[in-house]
């Protein structure tokens, strides 16, 4: 019985039972609560109406308690919430839905997840511009205290930082009007924001210095020294006046070591560095202290040192030679602009083709040498607004402006159609920018053909095995240009049912040996799904560039290490990990083609019009004719112009002998080299057949025949020709 009734009065009890039965029946018939209340108020007395409404409330309460509850995976729940926030759903809508379908524990998780997302998500450029514009309007039309209140209402740390910059500019304006010290102290007392307080206090200290008045330096909150700006009339001195380090880096390091001691982690402070994106504190762990004890301590440090070190997000923790480093995010992070680090003076080095990497924690500019055996090909990825597209554009812009077409050529694929379109029409392109899976497959097959022709050229000259050796011998008379193939969003390509096999096959062949021929593959994606990007493809990239990821497993896939989840802790907007023989954290260069389009356009004009005094080696392979031959469109006299390739040979074998087992397989030198290369890397027989001949177990007898031939070839080498391996 939902509502107790008085058994002493059987008539009233019977009436209540009838009302209860009628309400239950009405609910089962689909009537809403409002409809039921209308009928109750028309038919019953006021006392029974109250009883009926109480019955309705308790039925609804009992229904909620007895409804089936789905136990959602928390990672899935977080992703759904993040997607909802990014599409503009309000917190009230999200919480209302989650209250209906989640358990109480999950509902609490949703509340904390919402707060975390609002604070830490990377905002769009439109949001940043809007916040800056509104902050400037408030500062221009209202007292500076109103600006303080507006910034206090902003949750997101990146948007808050934009507001802080406007505060700094306006405090500097007040400073130049010779306001007395007490004005800035009063302003500090009117805000709860610790950063704005310190900006005000530090300005007050500087005013006192200039006017010769005494003031307690501890007002700055850390006792640190403030230097007078060199140029008081320069706008650039704003940050010099009010730039705030929560504490000196040495003090922060000592505080960190003391906190680690509280967790029974013995360590000694070594040193600290300040980079454009983060401050790095290095400590040396005590003897017997395992790195695993500090590997995942980031969230604990946010809890313990959040206020002292201004930690809003967990710092990245890494092992470096001689210690462990903690990367503390800077709220006043700086962008590394392309034009500030790149110059095009002097002649390019024909033997050392590189692309921009970024700026390390020391402020040192780092290049990525494509000619190095530790690079050759690069796998990269990261979520939206991680800085991946800017990194790609910086690489292309540098290559086309630094090197003429005789030294470097480009093969670009952009299925999103928004990143590489600006580079169409450059003389460096071997083909128009590929914008779908079919044109990308054609482009990659073309590069495989080009690779084979280059190795044929090497065979004509004794002792030449690589492009580096070729160019050392023949420069300056002739030079073999390097080809950089940059593919954006490979996930969409490798998910295409019609062209996936062709693309995978071509990629495997290029990754296996194209580096020596001067063809470099840079493969990028937002979603590095392990079920889409074949492990054989991922394992052949010697270099990795991991931008911020949403999931820890994405970090592991990009970096090629099941335990390396550090890309989750990156800060977006070009903050990335560059991995070769070691892992380096860099801030990628920002091209700013949207902020300074004239500079960007001028570099493209210079790239098109630059002097090209070199004589390039030509394979004689025309892209349009090659594509026509793939589709059978070439005329009979055109067919003699293109030479046989591994791609066309494999296709012919599969076509001519499909369904028949009575054929002989002859391995040419190219196939033998590929088989040996993969065998030395530890590939299994079925993996070698897939990579070299594009055959799998699904191809039946043809696969078995090729597999037996490969096995016999390897056995013959092991039996008496081991020197050839």
C-alpha cells in the first residue's frame, strides 16, 4: 500500500482504495499527472484531492526507484558529455538527462566531469576573440573593477588568461598616469582572483620604487624581486611590469620536493627551466625510489599545490637523463610564431632537408631532419585544436620557401579539403592535392612506381644504395630531389572499403624502403584507431609526433608504447611530443595564416618565383599518364612510356592467375629486397606476403603459392647464403 489509511473507518478506507486503484489504472492507460489531477479535482472532495495528489507523488517516486539502471562505462560517459558540451548543450540539459539514466555515483561523476571540461577544454578561436573583445569593451567603458568581476565569472583557464592580459594592459595604463600606491592596493583588495591581486600588488611595489616610498615587498605574495622596465613608454613593457611568477622557480622546486616527501617519495631539487608553454622542474629521486611512484602523481599535485603553483591541470611527469621532470603549465603561455624563428637567408643545404619542429623548454628552436635515419617517415596525430594542422602547414610552407622544386617536391593528400588547399598550384607538387580516397590511392601508387625507378637508377651505379650517396656523387651536376608525402586524416582513407587495400599496400611498400630513395611519408590523423591503422604500418614509422589526445590509448598508439600516456597531459595549440631515439616536448610553430595573411601570401609568392639553379634528376614518369594506365585509359603508344612497377606486376599476377594454381612465381630484385628487409625486422611470413604482394589468406591458393615461394627463398638464404641477409 503506497499511502496508509485508517482501518478504523472502513468506508473512508474503501473510498481511498478506490481512488488508489483508479489512479494506478489511469497511469497504466497513459494519462499524464496533470490530466489525472483535472479529473480528481472535478470528481472528489478537497480532502480526497489532497490524498490523490499524495498518491501521485509517491507513485512517481517509486517508479524512479524501481526503473532499470544502466551502468555506463565512465570513459564512455565522459566522451558523451564532452561531445555534448562542444555541440552547445547546456549544463542543465546534460544534468537532467543524466539524472534520468545514471546511478547516483555516475551522476556525481557527471557533475565533476562538466566542471573539469569547462575549466580545461581548449576553446575555439571564435570564443577567444569574443572574450578578448568583450573584456576590452568593459575596460574601455567601465571601471576596472567591472573587468575584474567579468574575469572572475570565466571558468575556462585559457579564456581566463586572455582576460588577464587585458587586466595587465589596463594596469599599465594606470601606472603611466602616475596613480599613487594605495590605488593599486585598493584594487587588489576588491578582487578574489589571486592572479589579479598579485598583478595589482606588484604594480603597487613598482610605483613605490619609482616614487621613493617604502612598501612591504611581501605584498607580492612571494617576496620576489621586481625590476623596473627599461622602456616605460613601450607597450611591450606591460608584461615586464606585471609579469607574475607565483614563486621563483627554485622556490617552486623546493616546495615540490617537500610535497613529494609527504608522499614518502624522497627526492632532491636539481634545477628548473622556463619554456613558452610550461615551466620544467627537475628532481633526482632518492636511491631505491621507483619512477612508478611518481608517474601518475599529477592529480595529487593539483590537489596539494594547486594554489601555490597555479596548477589547474595535472603536470606531465617524465624521465630524463639524471632525474625526473615535472612540467608545470604556464597560464601566461606564449605562442612560437613561425616568422619569429624562421629565416630564409643563404643557400639551402641540398644534403640536409629538414622541416620545422618547434621550440623546446630552453627556448631553443629544433628542426626535424628528414634525411636522418632516425626520422625518414613520421606518424602523428592528436585531437581537434591540438595544433596538428598548424604543424603540417608550417612544414609545407618551410619546404616550398626554403627549397626550390629541383631539391624538394611534395605529394599532398587532404580528404578534409580545408588544410592544404592553399598550396595547390605550387611548382613543387608532383600532382594536384588529393582530396579523396581514389586520388590518394593513385598518388601513393605513383610514389611506389617512382621509388622503384629510383632504385633502378641506383643499380646503374656501383656502390650507390641511397639518395644521400647518389647526391654526394653527382652534385652539383645533377641532384635527385626528395619527395615529401604528407597525408592528413588517414583514418578516413583507411576506413574506405573501396580503396583501403590499395592504400595500405602502397603505404607498406613505401614505408619499407622509400626512405632510402628520398621519399618521406608523413601520416597524420585525429583518430589513431588501432583497428584501422594496421600495426605493420605503425611499426614502420621511426619518428612520431603526438599532439594532445583525448584518450590515453591514443597516446600509446601514436608513440608506439603501450605505457606512454603522456600526450593526454599536453596543453593543445601546438604543444606536442617528438619521438625518435628519445622523446622531446616542443611547442610547434604557429604559421598564423589567418592573423597575418599578407605574410603567408608573400611566402607563397616567393616560393613560386624563387631561383632554381639546380638540375634535377627525372624518372620520366608522368603522373597523368600513370593514372591513365592504372584505369586502362592510356593509348597503345603511351604504354611504352611508363616502366613496369611492383604495383602493376602484383595486380597482373592476381588478375591473370586468379583461380589457377599452375603458375610460377619469379622474385625480382625489388621483391627480394623487400622480403629481406621485412624478415630482418621480424615480420612473419603472412605479414611479408601481405606487405609485398598484397595477398592474404582470403586469396586462397594464390596466397599459398606466394607464401611457399617466400618461405623457400628465406630458407635458401639461411641454408647457405647467410651473408646476403
